[in-house]
């Protein structure tokens, strides 16, 4: 089979969407959702694979700015809309698109690519490592209370529509982004995503609501959520609250928001599907066993330009180590690199010196945002220490004070 890879032409957008929906087996999004994605995706950054007279594979890339350890924002490619038609799987289509895309990104000077995986086993073959996790949970609000610090009673809650609260929410979000690795700064157009609320996607919940948390007239936090009315169990209402997102600029406001959410009338539970695995809510609930907290994989990271990526992030401790990196997909990254880093900055250059650690590019992606320690990866046999003490040195340098986290899908 001959695979013809080319950039997506504007006139092929409808076929691109049709093939994408067919590959995932879904009904497709609401018209307003499709229109939003069309406005966000740079057509010239999308690839189509053609064979047998039509599109058989798709892949795109958004333009992001991602927070790194140390607070810097890095231009990052957000790989998305990757699909292969069921009639053309296991015939090299995906491999051809992934290699082409990574080559294009390298030529453009992009240092890092990220994605979320529908099937986690796929993208490790192309050097993507699982770098973040997300916590989900369901709080029994009839049995669990939230402890709030002094000052929480002075936080005023103001209920508005998501559109009315959008500007204030975005201002809070922008201030939070540099504090946690993995968060994505809102590029133009992405402020629409939290407002997208097609009735067909609500799953029995009401329209999305927004509450602004204010102190002395300043918005210090917000939550966007929806409520589903329920029946009664032994005469007790058993509706539920679904939390979409919540952010705050200080611990008092954050706790006050969680108290507000868990105090909603006529509900028995609160559910959420994406919070950081070190979210402070775990410390303020009265009974963690009645919260059903769990986690799953989140953002996958791929170093496209290894030295540029390693020099862009901050480091928690000094390190001077030689990394022997294997990279079968991006051979320009393979070889030995000396990383000299401290809290002031980093340099990464090719070297012929003996290696201190040996690892694959995938493991560097996993460790890049500071959530998965190199020592833990070594314990799994994925990093090899060649100089005694190098593993502890590098692992301490790479770690982040806060767990990295991707706040929304793409």
C-alpha cells in the first residue's frame, strides 16, 4: 500500500472530521463544538494520510504554551485528532504520520510535543512518556464535611452564568498557570472551551453554572459545575453535583469553594474527573474513605529537541550528569548529553565523556515535568545508573515541588 502524506487542505476539512469521527466510533460533536475545534486547529499543522482514494489517517497539532518546572512557559505542540481508519490499521499509517509530524516539528524548532492518549500503549513507541496524572473522585456530601481555615467566612460567593464570569475566571487561571507544571496558558480562542456546554453532552445534568469567590471585591477563585436533580432515598434527596473546574489564588478561597460545592442543597454526592493528584482537597475533607479518590494517566510528553527542552525548564537542585539517550524515532536526540543544571538555569551539550545514566527518550518525557522521579523509573528497570550517585543527583534535580497536571483535554 502506498501512503501519501500531505498537509490538510482547507477544502478537505469536512472529510477530515468525518474520518476522525468514524475512526473513534462516536456520533460526532455538536455543531458549535466542531466549529470551535475548526477555529483552534491550524490547518497547516494537520496531516492527512491518503490511500485507496481517500483519507485513511489524520493528525493535527495545536499551538500551546505549557508551564514548566520553575514557572517558564514553553511553546509546545499539542498533538491531537490522531486516527487511522479501521480498514487501514496495522499497515504503517500511524507510524508514517507520527514520524512525519515529529520531523516537521523539529524543523520548525518546536522543543516539546504533548498529547492525551485514548489508548496508553500506543504512543510509547514514538517516544511519548506518561508525564502527568489526574485524580478523580466522588464525595459523599451527606457524610463528609470540609474544614476551612480562618477567614473563609469572609469569602463571598457570587453565582453567575459562565459567560458572565468568563473574564474573571480567565484572570485567575492565568495567575495559577505558572505555579504548576503541565498547565496550558490560554491561547486566543481557548477561553471558549470552559463555556462549551451543548445540551446533548450534559448526561442528565443541568446547564453549567459558575460561582465566583470574592474577598474585598476581588475575585480570588471560581468553580464551574452542574447539578443533577435526583429522587429520594428513604426520603432523603440524592441529587449530585458534577464539578468541571475549580481554581483559587489562596488556600482560604480554595477551601471556601469546596465547602460551597459540598453544601449544595438536595444533593448527596459531588463528582469530579480531573484534579491534580496532590490536590489540597484531600487534606480538608473530614473522611477521605468516603471520597473514592483515584487516578489515571494524563498528559504524555515527547522531547522533540532534547537540549532545547532540557535547557528550558528549571531544576530543584544542582546536577552535572551525562545522559546516554536512546531515540529510534528522533535520531537527532540520540547519544550522550551533558546536563549541567542548578536553580539558576541549565546547559545541555553533546559530549564524549562517559555516561552517568542511560535511558530512552520516552523516560525523559515521563520525567520532564517533574512528577515521576528518575529513581522510580530506575526501580522499574527503565533508567540505568552507570556512575554511583548520579541517579540520586539527577532525580532530585528533575523533581517538581507540585505534581504536574493537565487541566483540560484537547
